C-alpha cells in the first residue's frame, strides 16, 4: 500500500507522523472519508469542498489548492490500483510542542490513504439495524460545530460506547433539546406517507454528502423531501427509517429504542432508494483512470 504524506507517495511502513503532531495530541485537524465505485471517485469535488470549509472554520490553511488535493486523491487511488475503495484524507495542524497553541505548529500534515473497501455484511441491508438513543448529546454549533468534520470524534464515540454497552451497534444522537440529529457517522431519514423527513443542516449535523445525494435522488423520483426538526416521537411513528453515510451508504433501521418501525422490515421506499443510490454511485464520479476509460468507450 502506498500512502500520500506531505507531498510524497511512500510505502505504508514509512507513512508515519510525529507524536508531537497536534492531530494526535489534541485531535486538531479535519478529514474526509470518500468512496470509489467502478473506477470513479464519488462526489470528489463535494468532499474536497467540505474539507476546505471545515479547515477554514478551524483556521487551518491546507498547503495544497483544492485542485491539487483532488489530483493527489486520484493519484493515490491510481498508485494503489483502486477501482472500488475507501479513501481517507486527513489534514492535521502539524507538529508542534506540548501546548495547545496552534501557532506553534509549522506545516499542516496532509495524508491521503486509499484502501480496498470493507463492505458491511449484506445481511445488515436485508434485515435492517436496531438502534437506540443514548444520554450523550450531540454537541451543538455553540461547542464544536457538527458541520466541521474534525478529528475530534469523542462526542460520537462516547455515544457509540453507550450503545455498545447496551448491546447495540448504532445510535440515534439527540441534541440538548431532545431533537434527533444524526447517527455517530451517518445522517438520519424517516419516511412518512411516501415522503422523506430529515433534520436540516442548521439543526447541528454534518452536511452529509450521501444525505444530499438521497435528497436529490428522491426529489428526482418525484418524492417530497422536508428538512425539518424531528423528535423521537416522529421517528417511532414513521413508516420507515434509514441512515446514510459514505461507509454505510443507505442502511435501513427497523427498531428504535425498542419501538418497531413500520412492519419491522426494510420498507419499499428505503429499498428503492438503496437501489437508486447504488445505480447512481456506480454511474457517476471522477474517473481515476481516464485513459483506460477512453479506450474502452
Ligand atoms: N454525520 C457524521 C457525524 C459523520 O461523521 C456522516 C454524518 C455522513 O456523511 P457523508 O458525507 O459520509 O454522507 C458522517 C460521515 C465511517 C465513518 O467509517 C464515517 C464518517 C466519519 C468517520 C468514519 O463510518 N463520517
């Protein structure tokens, strides 16, 4: 495996970062998780844009232009022979001293990893997930804004630990007022009377790229999509529920806090959106191997 690290493509054994890196010491940095499908990087420009927006908010100047970052991402895929895979871009504050002060860090550390995808078991998509809400609240925009995809995931990890302790793999996170906001690494949707409901990005969630794709696909299919605040009551009484994220794609939820959603099986709208998402993901994106694609055409 070849990893991009600060301007070089190095074997994974040499892809090492200082213990004084503030990404390691303080979780000071931003990242993106992307997917490649059928030789194309899915929503590359959207992910790169979100990365630079996250970086702007935390006043981290990425030492590459967005166009250079796109090129590096594609090149890292090529060097690893990736057609279908998972890509991680990490930009941390860089090496500093033991103090918090980011001004002590010289150059940000930039890492791109492209790896074969580890698919979730197909059974999960057939049977659906059972999830719980937990006591740990999703921090709001007044703390660490959930719009920033930062290296600080302890809020989400604490929620996941609570769920794991209760015997569940995933969580519906609530905000401080009890509104349902998102999963630990996924956005949430409900189906009600054939339309979709999902919390607005202003509710304190990550503006998920899979979320936006599902909103677009649903609207193209003529469905109503409302971005609106949801309580657990709304979720318990919805016809269907699902989570969206780069890693999980679209995953049905069939039970929430012991309440069965709909008839307890992944519903028709969710199934249709899973199909639509897979078809769209495999047919769009930025070519990793443009010459090969041209010669096939
Ligand atoms: N909310 C949060 C808090 C996330 O971290 C999403 C929503 C979905 O966003 P996208 O753009 O991926 O549709 C995320 C996704 C993983 C993993 O391996 C996922 C994320 C971060 C780290 C790991 O499941 N983020």
